[in-house]
C-alpha cells in the first residue's frame, strides 16, 4: 500500500545576494582601514563616513534575509522593524519599469489595501537578488 502524497505548502523566498552583502562589509573594512591610515582630517572624515555607510548597508542586507517570502497564506516582507504579512487576495503585484537618464530600471511593487490602510512596498534587484520581472512571474504563478 503506497502512502498518499502529502500536500506540502509552496514556499519561495528571495533575499539580497550573499556576495553583495559581503562586498558591502568588505568595502566598509577597507574604508575603515583607509580612515585609520589617512594623514589628513578631511580624508579621515570621508573614509569614516564611507565605513559607516558600508557597515549600515551590510547590516541591512544581513538582517532583512529573506526580504520576500511567499507561501499559501500570502506574502511576507521583512524590514528592519519586523515581518509584514499580506494575504494573497489583498495584494496587487506589479512589475514596474522606470526610465531615467536613458536607462531602464525594473522594480516590483506590492500594493496592499484594506479599508483606509494602504501599504506600498517597492523591491528592486538588490532587495530580491533576482530580476523583479522574474519574481513577478513566479508570484503570479503561485497566486491561488
């Protein structure tokens, strides 16, 4: 007698690429070293600011993993303040193309609305670690 197949929930997630996060930490370390070795106060200040900025970006990339997770119950977006849960039926998923200075950039908009409450989440390639158009296709395919 063969067991019945289990109905496992479909879960997918996207997060900043580990290499990008490591690059931010590496640049922060190099900027800190440059600040310590700099001879002028102006150079120390600029390299110190660059080190703090790199460390902040590295921390952000490490803390918000995974940035977007989807399962049968809906979409879950992680931010610095916690995880925001959005049911499938309340979220509009849109890939967006923005043209600036002759260059196209792609992003994914998650538009949530319940009564008077509205929430817009814009995710880019850096947030997702993947092309937002591809993520939008997966989300549309997974949507119940």
